[in-house]
C-alpha cells in the first residue's frame, strides 16, 4: 500500500512539473510562432494563426529597420562587463563575511538584500540627474555601473552561501603555510568554489541581459541593448505583433541557447553544498 501511494505521489509530482514547465514555456513558443506569421495573421484567433502561412517577412523587416548586431553587442558588453565587475567586488566581500564575520554581518546581508525591494522608479530621477551631470547617459560604462549595483546584492548573497560550505580549516592551513590574503582568495578559495562562482556568473549574465527598466530609461541609441531593440516595435499607433515577436525571438535566442548548454553547470552550482 505504501509503495502504491509513493508511486501515485511520484506520478502526481511528475504531472505537476510538466504542467508548470509547459505553462512557462508556452509564451515563448507562441512568440516564436507569431514571429513567422504576417501582421494580418498574427492578430487572428489561435487556430487561424496556426493554420496561416509561415513567412520570414517579419524577420526581414526587423533586419532592414534595426541594427540587430549593434544591439546584440551592447547586450554582450553590458551583461558580461557588469558580471565581471560584480564578481571582482563580491568575491572579497563574500569572503570577509563568510570567514571573518562580525556582529553585524547578518544585518549587512539583510540590508543589501532589502535594497532589491526598492522600486527602481523611486531612484530614477536622482540617478538620471547624476548620469546627466557626469556624461554617463547613453554610455556602456554608465549602464555597466548600474547593472553591477542592482545585481551586486544577489551576487554577494550567492557567493556568501557557497563560501560558507567550504571548511575554514583549509584556509587556516593555507595561512600557516605562508599564503597571503591574495593567494588565499585566488589559489585556495576560488578553485574550490568554481561551481558556485560559475552559477553566480551565469545567473547574473541572464539578469543583466533581461534588464529593461534601466536600459530603457538611461539609453537612447548608442548603448541601447536588445531590450531597447524589442521596445522599438511598440509605438503610439499600436503593437506590431509579428515584428515584435520576431524582435523578441532574436533577442532571447542567444540567452536561451547559453542557458541550455550551461544548464548542468548552473544546476550544479545552485545545489553546491546542498548534500554533505
């Protein structure tokens, strides 16, 4: 009886997992389907859309109207640049909090996490004025700084969690052998936390790639990434569903492919230290 209940529970969990997976993936699939339809067919009922002719018209129009490669390169620079800068700051910070904790370490961590709860629009005006005065509007450097700051709490929290799983005795042994602080972090701590650092890097790249609020409000043309590329197909005259879907597909395809090929590393890093 217990075995039958266990099997039923397993089947129920499997069905629920598939249902959630399909619910999450369906909007992406529908976007891809609409991208291969004409504007007239894209606004029809779902059954009419599926039976309509497939065409590359929207992709051709998007390529002619916009410079996709420039937006793509901006997204690469912003996501990779903010991630590397964030790791450069977060690794020493997480090391200090994990291995040299103070009385207020947990308070600092909670304060850092609480900044993610602040509505971005609440600081948009002062940040916009600061960027204007320093000439950082519509620049890659300015956006790299912003993306680094908004994702830094998550990077520090993740690295702190991974570092806590590493026995402190190993670092103490390195110090006894004469390792400097720099050598301890670079040659002892970092190699042991590679799965965690890799998953943190991948997750931050995804977050930076998908960031839309700051990229739309602090850029115009020169540093505009793919999020601005997508938004350009929304106009006062209405939404061009087929072209918007084509632009969205071209924008999400690179990050989806990266996530697909790195999913094992990402899962490994997110479960790092979960089982002793």
